[in-house]
């Protein structure tokens, strides 16, 4: 199994609350990603990072922000949650020196529900 | 426009039967194609990775094929088990490195009945 962990697995919060989804990996991967997944739909890339202090926005516009202060940690933050943010959020990592297959290793996901 | 289309959208089969899932793509230039298995409520897990020069690759009861000329791939599952019930996602990369962009299909939802 991949050594990438997400917390919380499930979160139900009220509108306007600030939330942080945690993601950590112990594989030493430089590249980390956040995807958003809705039922029956493809995964959409919302943020990615190629290393410490490097973060970029993905293809899907998102009001969330990310940080990459340590290699192993890539948290995602929503300053003010809204019902439209209700979704499954998947964290992934890839790479390692010499790797060129781009295989993604995913966490178990964080299912966010905003009431 | 780079796209990945999977069919069927959903499939129900009886335990012990075989099935084949399809993936058609228009991604260019092509680098590699991966099949992932995603159990309900879990993250996707890689089953196979196929590059341009590979036609067939097996991983236990899973066999993936790739026809780079017609831009089609299939995932064949032999002697299905209840644990095969999951969503199977086809992902195509347009470059040969981890910097390559990934294009995701919507997945085929497979249900195996006893």
C-alpha cells in the first residue's frame, strides 16, 4: 500500500467555516497533487506542487489554497466553506529520483460536506 | 481537444465471469496510459502502466491492451470476484515524465454479483 495519508476522512461543517484538509506522504516524493472528484465524474486537478515552496493552480478553478513547507506535507485550506465545495478531495504524490512513469499514489480521500 | 472516453459507464456481471472495459483517447502526443482501480470511498490504485511500445500487460487476473494506432485500450478481467466491484479509471499522459499532463476518464463502474 502507498504511504500517503489524508485526514479527516469525513467532514461535515457549516457554511462560512474555515477548514484544512491534511495530506502527508512518507515516500519522499517531490510532486504532490490535490484532485476534486464528484460522483460519476472524472478527477479534476485543483492544485499541485513540484517541491518545497512550489505550488501551482490546476485545471479546475478552486477557492482553496495550498502550501508546501515540508516535502512530506501538502495541506489544503478553504477560508470560508460553501455548499458548492461539497465534494471528495483526493491527495496524490508521484516521482522519486529516476522515476518517469508518473504513477500517482493516492490517499484515501477526504469527503467534505458543507451545509 | 484531448479527451479520454470510457465505456461502458457501468457494468454488472456474475461472479466468475469475464469482462472487458474500453478506453478511447484523443490525447496527443501520447506518452503512457494507466488503469486505476478505485474502491468505493477509497483512493484509486494503479493496476497497470502501458507505454507506446507495449501491446499487452498482465497483472494477475487483469490484462490491459493498447493499440496506439487506433488510440484504444482495454482492460480484461478474468474470472471475476466480488472484490473486483469498483470503478476502473483510464488515465492518459501526454509526456514521458512526471511533468506530463494527465487526462482522466470518468471510469467504468463494475459490479460483480454472487
